[in-house]
C-alpha cells in the first residue's frame, strides 16, 4: 500500500489537466516528489487562445502560460519537457521515455489529452495544410494567412469558426467547407448554428455546406487548392483542417487500462481501472453525475480542471470537491458564446432575449421540463444564472423563462 501523502507522483501530459493537477496537489499539501512529463517543449499553456487572441496576434506567448516557469521551481516540481512517454508498466510502476530513460512512480496521472483528427485523403503531405492544436501550429497558421491570402478551412466546428474569424481579422479571404448541412452540426442546436452562420457570412466568411472534400491539390510542393466531390477545385494558398479531435489513449490501452471508444474509463474521482493510476481531461470517458451518471467525453478546459482537482483530492484523502456543471465557451468576433450543461435528450428549446440583436440564451428542456442545458450569446448574467438552474435541474414555466422583465438571477435564487 502506497503512503499517499509522500508518494512520488508522475504526471504524463503537460497541458491543462497536467498543469492544474500539479498546482492542486501542492495546494492540498502534497509533500512528495512530483514529475511532470510533456512532449511539448514548453510549460503548460492555455490552448483556447490559439484559435482566438493568439492567432489574431493580440495575445503574447508569455500570457498563454498557465503559470510562469518560476512556479514549478518554487513548487519543487521536476519538469521533463520535450519528452514523450512511450509506454507505461503498471506492474513495475514505471513509465518509459523516448530518451531511453524510465521514471518510476507510486501514483500515475495520465493527462495526454487529444490531437487534431487527420484527413485521410490524397495530397495531405503538401505544405500549407495546417491543423490547430499546439502553439507551433498557431504560429505556422499566422505566418500563412494575411492580407490577400486565400484560406480554406475544412470543418465548421468551433475551432474552424474561431480560426475563420481570426483569419478574416488578419485580412485573409476565407472559405469554410462543411460536410453536413449546417455548421456546428455536432455541437450546437439548429437555431444557434443558424445565428452563427448568418453572423459569419455578414462578416465576409464564405460558408459552403454539404460539400465533400476529396483531395488537396498542389504544384508538387505546396497546396494550391482543394478538389471537391463534384470535381470543382477551390483555389487556396493555405488550408486549415478542423474536423474534430482524437483522444491520445494509446499508453492507457497498451497498459491494459479499461477503455471505451470514447476514452479511458474513469470514475467520479478520475480513478482508472488500475490501482493508483488516474486519468484526467480530454482523454477520459467519465460519468456525468448531473445526468444520472451516464458516461460521456467532455473536451473543455473546465472539465480538465475539475478532474485535476478531484484526482488531487482523492490522492490526498481530502473530501471530493462539489460536482460542477460542465461548461464551455467560444469567442468569435465580438460574440461570446457560453454553454452550461449538455443537452442530452433535449425535448424543447426556449429562447430568452433577442436573436436578431445577438443577445440571447437558448434553454434545452427535458420532456419533464427540467432545464438540461443553456447556450448563451453575449448574455453573461443569463449564462451564470442558467448554470445554477442546470445544476439544480430546475423546472421553470417556459413563459416565465422568456420574460426578460424578470431577471433570471431571481428565478435561480435558492
Ligand atoms: P491538453 O491540454 O491537450 O494536454 C495534453 C498534453 O499531453 C499535450 O501537451 C500533449 O502534447 C501531451 N502528450 C500527449 N501524449 C503524450 C505522451 N505520450 N508523452 C508526453 N506528453 C504527451 N476548451 C474550452 O473549454 N474553451 C475553448 O474556447 C477552447 N478552445 C480551444 C481552441 C483550440 C484551438 C483547441 C485545440 C482546444 C480548445 N479547447 C477549448 C479545448 C481545450 O483546450 C482542451 O479541452 C484542454 O486542453 C484539455 O486538456 P488536457 O490536459 O486533457 O489536454
């Protein structure tokens, strides 16, 4: 049995989850050795600005770091950056690194996140085709777009749309190609997607839905266009592929941890099926206590943070922090979208505020009237109150919900 208060903890993956696990462990008084291993060459940083402020050039690299380098020194954390873990041996309690060394552990936290899904079509080896996951990716995109450049974006999800808004602000002309019949098809309800579609078009983005991308074409070295299923070639100087993320679960699978297609299976405290091995962040297939414990995968910063804190509390034998309502945000132009909850089995939509004026909140109600989720655009107070309503699974008369003369805060009061 491991002495957990003094245990040596190894964390694999120095992103949002890994970086916050370090901080939570030290805050909770962990006195043992902590080693943070990450294959990127820098300390953990905020990924969301990569498609927003950082891409536009309005946020500097240093402002992206979750914590300055000095934090890790003061917190006596051994950083092994620019190093990839190649395997985990749970019996020997050790991880192997790509430099041939090994790092033994008493407790292991896996936080390897996800990677951008690749398109398996001809021409993907041409230069000028970008994915967006790391700071290096964002730098390369920023160098490739600018006034007069033609950018094609494949995929109308949040990353694609945010990158489109940023590229337009840099002066590029941008065409977005989406396979489905609308943008945000997997991640937002139809009225919200329609609002964003109109807004982007008004800002100059060309959106083409129901198009199948067949190949990238080039001059032998660089991409010069995208061939669509009907034979049309859309000319471009650069392309960004934003077609979702794939979890980095190879280490966990090879080590024999229980995994589902959706990720590494964890419990409410981020424990995997293997003793003293935790998993946090994008890579997990986790229970959702607010929705009857059904399993789901969340790809968001708040989720990585919540799981980092719960894992740290479990390791330290502290009471588990309260369950959080899952939430997410997206910034596009002057629009701030904030989403609380997950609209599983959404039965009815109720809109509060004005879609035309770009200030509204869409509530997802279950069949029995419970508020399941809220999607709010430029409506911070409604998002905050809506989050409480979702967390309490409150039932509120839809007429009252849409009555803007009654502050939502009042309805959310406990
Ligand atoms: P990550 O932050 O991805 O960290 C995982 C780290 O592990 C990476 O550095 C990876 O390189 C490393 N790693 C993987 N395998 C190994 C290995 N074998 N050895 C060593 N290191 C390894 N979320 C929001 O909530 N709001 C947003 O607005 C938002 N915008 C986003 C915009 C972009 C462009 C992207 C890419 C993501 C965005 N997200 C947003 C999602 C959010 O960034 C992720 O949910 C979050 O980073 C997940 O944290 P994580 O620790 O699980 O993974």
